[in-house]
């Protein structure tokens, strides 16, 4: 997470994806060419902030820089427009998760570079 | 302090983290048993800070306000994630608001009411249409210090706009009072604040809150019985009850806005969150008084009148009572992990 993160802030902060002006398909993360119809007429679109869990897993060992958040819960969420998003789910435990649970996107710290480096924020999910 | 145009609240939003630390846990670890003055305190999770809680409260306030453009965003906090780098720009980015005056306000627990005063001025002068004032803190208390019982985490946000049929309460009047008082402070580069415990009551909290409220009464011809509700800053459960009594308010006027026993002192968010709890149940025509306190020291006091729009607007409210009751208890070790009390 560095320069590219700062360029992609709206994606992480606001769940901004794209919508195809020709076939109305929506994508997150954003694409440059519509995966359904091939159109290049794509406009920014706020993704819905609610959805349901398609699948989830618990990571007891994570990547370097995320150790403090172990055990970490990851899930794939199908948003209300059908778009599937991978994200962390927080404020719960694996025992309390089920496929189909309703969730909503929240704004959280993703990672920080120690106590002197930068803080990286973005979306995660909590049970709705 | 009056404004050229009338200013009202177009939307409000509160955020409370999920976790609660019972004060019996703090007493168990540090005092050999017992409990603190409040039953529990709200604790931000490991991935939460003042920026994340400010964004969550702000999103709720914006949902209720239904305004598309903000002219100003002020975040009042004493727990900035960065000493240099504004929290308000993080909120602005998360809300997609870029042509705004954005700044962080600092004045211990009254930084948010300070933000409300300034936004009132900007809206009331006609310089901006809508402004967002946020109070947020992940209140820091040194482990083992008496402050640790009460220091809670939370956020409250208000969208202020020119008074219209869409504003749910009108700010009728507001006053501010300050003196140089050394009751509580944190020096640059220090992790935890310090306080002169015997100095925090009479010369600090009581003197400033009583003076600002009396000034509000005197300047605008008001008295305690004019208000249906009163909300005071809540450093502990006792001070707001005592100051209300001294100023002639009755227990039922302050009951709704008194949240400290359940969540602790959310610092900058404390009195603004109490006001939100009142707005969750107030009726059109009700008058509400709110008085903050910030160490250092000062108090802002406001008189508000609830409008007919409240009934429609609060259908969108995430109620403070629901946020308080939905919680997960944690022990001291989990709290220490979440709030970085371990030094690695
Ligand atoms: Zn297409």
C-alpha cells in the first residue's frame, strides 16, 4: 500500500465502481472495458453499501502488517446490485457467521505503518 | 451570539463502537475490585480511530440531512490519529466533498460545540448553505489512572443549514465562555493527558458550565423551566446532575441526554451525543438546552427549538438508545489489545 493506494482512495473509501452506459452492468473494482458487452462507456458509480455473505473464512495467520488483527475474517459479499466484493468482516466471530447473513459496508483502518507511518483506511463489512 | 439568518439542524448522526468494557474490569486490574462511577464504557475496536468513527457518524447525519453539498467540515477531537494531517480531509474524501473548508478543532471536550458555533456563523452569514460539525474521540486514559474508568469512544455529527421546513431544530441562541484554566492537558508528543484531579470540579467544570448557561439565560431572557430537555457535558455521571441542580433544572429534564453511566465520557462527542438522544424522542415545539465543557477551559451553551420536521427526519435516525443497547462486553486484556495499551 503506497502511491497506488492514494490514487484509489475513492474505491477504498466510498466503494466507487463503474456502471456500463450501454448494458447497465456494474463492476467493482472498476474495469476499463465492460466485461459483459465490451463497451468502453463506463461511468463512476457508488456501489450499494449493503449485501449478503456468499462465503467466508477465518485466517489465523495473515500477511505481515496485519498480525494485530488476527484472527481475521474474510468474506465475499454479494452487494444489492449483484456485484461481488471481497473484504474483511469485523465486530463478530467466525461462530456467528453464516452464508446469507446480511452485512453493510463500514469505514475502518485497513493497515497502518507502525506508529510513525501512514494510516490506510477503507471499507470492511459488519453484520447488518 | 445571534446569526443574520436563522440556522437549524438538517440532520444528525451518532456512532458508537460495539464493544463495552465494564468498569468492574478496570477496578479488578488496578484497584483490587469494585467499580467505577459509570457502569461501562464504549471502546473502539482495533481498526477504529477518530477518523473512522467520524466518517460513520457523518454518513448517518448526511443520510438524514439529504443535502448534496457541504460548504464546511469541522472535526472536533483531541484524539487525532495524526498530530499533523487533518482528520477533516479524511472525512471529506469519504463523503466525496471536496469544495469545502475543512479543519480540525481542538478544545478538549468542547471542540465539537466550538465547531457548531463556527458553522452556525458560516451558515448564518450566508457564506455557506450547509456545514458539518463532528465531535469524536477515542478518549485516552492512562492505564490505572482514575480517568480510565470514564474515557469512552464515540462520535456525533450535525449538518447545519439555513432554517427551512427541512430543518428539525432551530438554534435560537448560543454563547461561549472561556478562561485560562489548568485543569487538564496533554503536552505535544505525550500519549496520555494529565489532570489536577481536585481542580477539575469547581474551578473548571462547574465554574464554566454555570457561567455559560447563566449568560445564555441572561442574554436571551431564558430560564431553566423554559426547556423540556437539558444536556450537559458528562465527564462522569455526577457532575452533570449536580450542575443541572445548581442551575434550576429538574431530574426529568436531563434524564434522556445523560449517557455517561452506560458509555462513559466520549469527550468531544459527549454533549452532542446527549443532544442526539434527546432529538430521538423530542416533540415539535420542545426547547432543548445544551452546554458543553472543555478543559483549558470553556463552555458553549445553546438554546434550540425542535420543529415539525423532527417527526419525518428522525425516521432515518439510527437511535442512540439502540446503539447503546447493541453491544459486546470485553475484558481488560481485549481492551488493552484494541487500544494499544501493550507496548511491544
Ligand atoms: Zn456493458
